[in-house]
C-alpha cells in the first residue's frame, strides 16, 4: 500500500506550528524586555522577559521552551559570563576562601531561620519547611524531598517564587545602593575569530563539566572555558550586544516557565509563607553580605548576588546583566549548589526525625 502523502504534510504542519510557537514566545519575551528597558528597569532584558513569560504562562499562552533553545540559552549565558572575566578578576581569587567560609555559615543560618519561621508562624510541617528553606540547589533538594514523600509541589512553588522575587528586586536595590558609573562608550566587541574561539572553548568546557557531573555544565562549563581565554588576555573584547540580549531573553523565558501550571489559588495559599521565608532569608543574607563587604572588602553588588538565596542560573546571569564580577558570583553559586545538597543530606542523616524516620532505619 502506497504511503499517504497527507501524513508527511501533517507532520510538516506540526513542525511549523511548534516552530512558530517558539518564535512567538521568544518574540513576546523580547517585547517585555524592550518595554522594561524603556521604563528604565535594571537588567531589563532578563526581568522584562521573565515577567511577560510568567503572565503568558498564567494565561495558558506559553508553550514549553524547546530543550535545544534552553541549552543554547545556558551556553550563551556561559560565554557572556566568561567573556566578562578579566585578568584583574582572576588576580582577586585570593579573597575567595574567607568569602566562601562566610557563605557556608550564612547558608546554615538561612536554613535554620527560615525553617523555624515556616514551622512557627506558617504552620508548615518540619519536613516541608526544611526543604523549602534550602537556599539553592533546587533540583537536588527536590529529588531528596520526593524520596521522603515531602510536599514537592509546595516546596517547588515557594522556592520558585523566591527566585522570581530576587530577580525582580535585586537589580533595583543594587543599582540604588551602587549606581553604575557613567558609561565611557560601548566596549569594543570581540573579533569574529575571537568569538569563534570563545564558543569553541565554551563547548569544550561544557563537555568537561558534563563528564565530571558538575552542576549546570553548559552555563558553568561554558563560562570556565571562555574565561580561560579572556582571563588570560588571549582574547579581548565584549560579546556583541545583540547576542547578549538574546541570551538574557532566553534565560528570562526559561526561568519564567517554572510557573507554568501554577494557578492563582495555589499562589494565594502559599503567599504568606513565601513572604515570611523571603523576609527571613533576605534578612539573614544581608547580615552576611555586610560582613563580607567590610571584612573581605568586596563591593556590595557582587556580594549581594553571590549571597542571594536564589538559583545558580538566575543569579549568575543576573550578575552579568548588571555588569558585576561574574567570576566571584559564579564560584560562590557553584559552591552553594554543592554545599546545600551535601548539607541537606548530612542533616537528614544525623537528624532523621525531620522526615519522621526512626534513627535506626
């Protein structure tokens, strides 16, 4: 029996429909970024794209971002971050150990304080409050939470709301405290050959990080690979503005789509807990940021982003969008990712009553 030609045409229509849906959501997000830029909002292409994606998702008009576009977003973010690493930034690595120690101490304090507040004032079970309070490493935390039958949906929603609020408020706070210095002109863009080398190094770095099972291999490996070239001075120049904007828009869509499927009733029920946890975590984080600013002599902006209890991708990209030290921020958030996952596992081992287990199990 001869094949029905309509099968191929139907398949082609399906592909075109999916392609147009991806173009539409990216174009809409870019429109949100453009509007945010006109309004003078800090980090506009990231925050504006994020806001519009969340709105469209709430209306049921946001198709899932294609996995290949998501990976491209991570790689573009990694290259942009790496290209912003200078030899001067590399020379400042000596200050990291003290700062990382303070970060680890701050993570423990945030976890304890937020858990206590959610249990005492929001009435959450200890198990759910503990996982919802973990400041970062969301994927690993949710996997552990699911294994002990915690309320994963509620935990994920609180954590996602926290990242959303951080992306919205941190740029404004940072630019208000440390206004950007007057521009001296657009930075010289990297040459086409240099750009090709940066992407090649980023892909190589992503491959190495993937083999080593490092968190966020595309964004962190991409940054490491390209930073080797710019940090050593072998490649000079900034990523072209259009490429940077495209990357920020894609990241905004990626973060915003975490709210797909969230209805207003669920959001209203969890809002008091979100506010309690957010105020607590930000208050504790701010104390440690001030210690770092005065003890380690790090500027407020990069310290605030590095110590913010948000996701690795969102916070590191936000640092680039604000023109802050990407090396300092990314090293701290990569450390946070590993430390939080290890800390949660360790605490559950020595305090199994958190999840209602018998210590002898």
